[in-house]
C-alpha cells in the first residue's frame, strides 16, 4: 500500500540535465579538461563534489582541496545563471499531471533530490509551495546511492519507507530507494527498479501503481 510518492527533481520533474552539462562543460573547457555528454550522464543523481571528482578523472594534473572547492563553486555559478532562466514550461511532460492526480487522491508527494539548488529550481518552476515535504542536498550528509535523502523525506511525511514509492531517472537514485526499503519507479531507463516507465507523459503513477 503506497501512501507517499517521493520524486527526484532533476530529470524527473524538471529538465536541468542540459544546464548541468553546459555549466560543467564551461568550467572543464576553461581548465582544459575533456568533458562530454557521456561523462555528464554519469553525474546524474550524484552530489556536486562527487560529480567534480568524476569530471577530474580526465584532468592532466592534480587539484588541491581548495582548488576543487573553487572549481565546484565556479561551476555552480554558471549553473545558477542557467537555472535562473527556468520557467514552468521546463516541467517535464506528465510531471504536473501525475503530481496533481496523486494529490487529488490523498497521496502525499515529496521531493528527494541531491541538489542544493532545489529551493531555487522549485521557485523558478512555480512549485515552491506544492510539496508536502522537500528533502534535498541541503539537509543530507550522504548523497545517493545512500538512502538518506529519501529516508528524511519519508520521516518528514510521517510515512514508513515501505509505504513510499521513489520516482527516479538515475541508477544511483533507484539504488537509494531500494536501500531505503521503498518501492521504486524508473523513468528514462534507470536500472534496478520495481517498475519502469519511458517517461511520465505515458504513465499514470496513481492508476498503475498506487491504486
Ligand atoms: C542531482 C543531479 O539532482 O543534483 C546531479 O542529478 C547534481 O547531476 C546533483 O550533481 C547536485 O546538484 P547541485 O545543484 O547541488 O550542484
Ligand atoms: Mg535525477
């Protein structure tokens, strides 16, 4: 019996992949570090500093901790410029329909995102007051695939993990949901889930899983 649905934000509710890609690419180009879309795919669901370590795998020199901090901040500055342009039109197809249907049927909805920029993104897309709980990169110490972000969301809602469904586009996010003892729905081909949907526009979460 599912009482709450915990949504990943980036790549599930809103399309920010390309903003992350462009921001990392700009920083990597400035540093002379090779970076492409395939490497960007590996950053999905992964925290900012863990993402930086993946980007630096292709660096030709070692970076100190202070330099790494500066690189991550620089990337985030570029990313913030890009997400300041997001509008409700950047909601992914089917996201709003699913969110409304779940809410209308008494199911709690929460965000479970690794991103520290979650509050900014939710404001940009007009959903800052929509969710019953928001758990994000600002209230966790361990990033996905650790289940912390989803366990905190479940706790905020007062719903046992076994009665939560996690919706994710990242392998790391599906693993986090599973490790947290939750049911999982994969969109865009994330591996290892209980349920699969190509995207949310062709999938009614309430009818197909919750009801
Ligand atoms: C996740 C994204 O939602 O947030 C990752 O999928 C990103 O690609 C992570 O690295 C952290 O984001 P931020 O906004 O805190 O740098
Ligand atoms: Mg995601």
